[in-house]
């Protein structure tokens, strides 16, 4: 399995010299195994991925599967610029959380309203199929995928993706429930048990680390994790490799590198087997 990062920022794209190393595009991750492909979120990074898919012809575009964690703008703003949408032979499958007053199809259609974009969703050449998801397991060959609600404002999903070789998990936007409870129908004990069940022993966890520990108290309730909470979750779930993701637009490359060095030193001192790295646009992890 290969995981390639096309967008790693949160909230809003942040181009510039201070963010050039890790990248300024918002969430978009490509997962590849046995010639098949999944796309996780469609932030501004989806524009580059879409262009690559058209020009490289590296993957069949007959069916393209995009798994959205949720519908906040930074996770869908690249969708209108995703080149496969403008190919008549493409069947684009869009997956996202149910639980709103409107269906996911209506939510995404409104994003293409004439007030926001010149081309209506009904005028797009590609065939669009919408798949509302909750707590469930399904297959997109050769992947087995489990979606589950995570603690974030509105309705948001985490994903566990399993192939014959490995298991990875994607929690792009996630706040520890012990800090602030967004999912009102769950208890803390039940939720933490659910996380352990889904994330236990995964080979790779891509997880929200939007705030530093010093910043987090000022943003409690915004739906994001501080670095220490992401690490604590990974340790408790026996994760092999934690990739910190959804970098704040205000976090420079220098700041991220410094914080990572400090975190790795702390883990080394504790003799923790956990590997921790930072998501970086344009890089590929092979499992």
C-alpha cells in the first residue's frame, strides 16, 4: 500500500515561503494498493491530484472513489477543481457522513450553486454517485473500509482502511472527547472503547494535530487535537506509525520541525516504540 499526501493543512490553504517545505494545500490524501485507488478528502490538494490523474494515466478513472471526512470547506473546496469531474467517462463516487437535515448530495450541490461557482453540479460531465455513511463497514475492492463518527463539530467520520498487507486509519479532524464532547449520543467510556477497537494496532494513523499544547486551551471546542493528545491516542492504541496532519495555517515549517524534534526526543527518552512524523505534501509512505 502507498499513501501519498497532496494536501496536509487545515482550515485554509497557506501558500508561502514559510510553509513551502510541508506544503500549504488543505487535506487530500491518495491511497493506492494493487492498482486500485482511494482519495481521502478533497481540499485544495485535490486540484493537483486531479491534474496528475489526467496527465499521468497511472490509474483507471472509470470509477473514482472520494471519501470525505466531513463537509467543512477546507475538505471540499478542491472538489470543483478536481479534473476527473470534467471527464464524461468518469463515474465519481462521493462518500460522506449522514446525519444532517439535508442529504450529502444536496450539501455538495449547494457548493456548486451559482453564487459560488459558475458550473452547476448537474452540468458536470462526470457521473456523480453519492454514498451517505455512518458507522459501517463496506468494500471497495481490494480495500475493506470501516467508517465511524468522530468527535468534531457537525457530523464527521474517521476511516480505517484495510488491505491484505496492512491497516491504516485517517482521523483528519478529531478532538478528544475528554476535553470537549461534540457527539452528544455517546459516553466517554463508549467512545474511547470504540477508538481502541478501530485503531488498535494499525500500521499507520494519520491524525489531526492542529494545535500545539500551549495553543489548545484557547481553542477547546473547535474540534481539533493538540499534539500530545494525538500521541497519547496512538500509544494507547498500539499504533506503529503516527503521522501528524492538518497543520494549522499559522504553523511555519521551522516551527513544525522544532516541535517534531522535541516530541521525538521525549519519545526516545521514554523508550517508546512509536514512530512519529509530520505529513508533508508530495511525499509517499509505502507499507
